[in-house]
């Protein structure tokens, strides 16, 4: 099936980047625009200023669903990322642009029986043509959901990948079943903490590079829980706490007077008076770090919330 406006499609590459417009991309973005994008090379090629270019909106993971709203003759698709809530932008999901070649038509609904849904628990893994064989899709990231294609064999799990008729194989140890119960906040914190040291990328939503709200979104996605993509929407859909009532795994939100929320961090330790610590993707340090809030952060802290 071909892509069609008004119909859903799925991401066929390990990580697809969502752009503000086709005209906004820069020469440095070329590796991320390829039919088979090289996201690590893209990130490695950027300087500090390019890492925070606002032409990037978000990223989508292998198998993630989108609604196609426009197809351009030059190969660009306008889409709505329906698995990334963005109420202030579009009630259907996060809108943006990406190369149409990075999408595949949505597969038909499964027949009888419910195939197992598996989640990548490794920071990065690869899908192989055969057990122990050559990698076919490298760079599959934490939180990616895959459909099982049968029983594991000798430590390798067959899975389906969008746009490919035959199963591929992932190391069984890199996958876990999609959880059926809501996780405790400290479990989500533990996943986010595994990304400590990861490079900050504006709009990043993968274990190749990530931003502050992306870290929150991805950590909860690992457990099958969908939260909004942006920090202000995350604040609007979580429960405010009284000062001092926060626990590890809760969220700190930050905003300047009269402005909307611009930053989020994950509470990393029990607070003791004014002594707080958080794990966050830091715009200033360009890394995911665990630290006490800086003086500027303290001055702009507007509250702690619980998901």
C-alpha cells in the first residue's frame, strides 16, 4: 500500500526526526534526512549551537503511528504524531514534517490472536537478518515497541518491522514484554537515570540524544504509558504537590514570571527543606545530569507534580 493523506502510516526507520518545515532544515541535518537516517552521525556532526536549533520539533521511533495530512511532490510528508500528545498544537497529536521515505503504510489489523508486544529495554540494540546474523536495522533505541513474530531461539527473538515482510531478529536480552501494570515512579526514574550523560538535543526523543521533556516522555514510554511531549503540557496533565511532598520519580517544573513552563526535571532524591536534586536533560550543560537545581533553576521553580 502507498501512503495516502488522511490515513495512518508507521515509522519504518529506527528514529525519524520531526521538523517544523521542509525549508527549515540545515546542511548539517543531511544524515537525519536520508531514506535510512544515521542519527548518531547527525548528532556527532553538530556543534553546540546546532544542537539546540529550533527547526527540530520531536522524534519518532520505529513502528510509531502517524496520521498523514499532506504529501508533497518533493518527498516530504506532513504528519501528526498521534502517540505524542500536544494539546496546545493539535488535539490529534504532535504535528510536523518528515521525509515520506521514512514511513511505511500502516499494516492491516492483526487477525485472530493477539501478538506479543515487546519493548526495547537496552539503550541501543539492532535488528538482524537471522539469529547472530548481520545487522539490518542498527540504532533501535530504548522504548521502541516491537511485535513478536514467534518464539525465541537460542537467545534471539523474532519480531516484525514496518515495511518488511519477513521477521527480523533481536537479542532476546534486549527486549521485555510490554508491562500490563502501571509502574512506580521510582522505576521510571531508574530508566531515565540510565541515560545520564546522554547529549542534549533540542527536540530529541531517543537514546542517541534527548531534551528535557523528551527524557520524561521516553522513560514513561518504556513502560507503555503515554505522556504529553512538551513540558508545559506535561505540567497541565499531572497533579500539583504541596512543597516538600515530592518523592523520587515526581517532576519539577520551571517557568519565568508571566511565561509558560519551559523546563522539566525528574525528582531524584527525597527533598530535605530547600535541599533538592533532580535528573534532567540540561540545556546549559548539553547533557543529561543529576544535580541540585542551580540558583536560576531555584528562582524559576514553579512546583512539583506527580504523574
